[in-house]
């Protein structure tokens, strides 16, 4: 990333954080993946029960690894013998880790889900939700954020899991009703009724899809 892009992202992040605060959510800025990891761990008290969805961004900053090695009750569904039970445990967790498929410049987050465990946990259940979001996911408005989620994030995730969907062949959303579709539930998070529940770390790096 060149110096001018880095500076632009830094300034844009402050605008997004103001939007998040106006929506009763907490926003933070991290200049690097290493800084984001330290910040995330500072927000999660030791001894907390932590779960997550399929947040590649959290993996890319090393957060699940740090939680596994630290003094936390980290429930890793990918290593669980009962994945369904691990996903259900999210609703009673102290912290739920996620990312966003897209976020607007004024702090609205867009997420698309297939099994719907991730969007349901974001909306209700865990005491706190911690988002790790790369600046590559910031979009001007809800319309462009939805387009990013459908035409960038969803096709890449479908290809990652080798699903039988039209977007795996075309690279863009075909608004399909395939049995394999991962575009089952769309969640727009525009406000948090419960202050201090949703926390968003914006990372000045390209993370996730």
C-alpha cells in the first residue's frame, strides 16, 4: 500500500468511526494487523467465552490463534467435533467475533449468510460482538455496500467452498435460488439499541473478501 492510500484510509476510518458512534456502536482504528490484534485482545477480558463465525479477517490478524493460546474459553467451531453445538454456543458467549462483507462511510454494516448463524449472532445473543474490518470493505453508501457484498464477497466465498452456484462460474451474483446458495439472509446493521455491545476495529490493510 502506498503512502497516499494509507493516509486516505486513515482519514476515511475516522469518518466511519464517527458514523458508528452516531449509531450507538464503538469504532476503533488500527494502522496495522499487529496493532489490530493488540487492540482486539485489550477489549476481550481474560476468562471470557469467545466464539466466531467464518471471519477470515480475524484469522488474518492472528486473533483466533492468540485466543487459543491465551487465558480464554475460545470455542472454535472448526475444531469442534459437534459444529452445530459450537455454533449454538455463540448465543451465550461473552464475545462473538465477526467481520463485515461491507461497511459504509457512515457506519452501516452489510452481511450475507448461508446458514444464518453469523447474522443471527450479530443481531441477538452474544453479550458483545467484535468486528475486524479491513479498509478495503468501506463503500460510499448502502447500495454500493450491498453490491460489494453480493458481487465480491459472496462469489469469492462460494468459490472458496467449491459450491455449485452460478457465481462460482461467472464471478458475480446471479440472484440465484441454487440449493447451494450462501445468499440466504441479508443483515443491515444500521443501529445498535444496546450501547457498548457492538465494537468495530477498522484496520488499514486489505483483509478478507
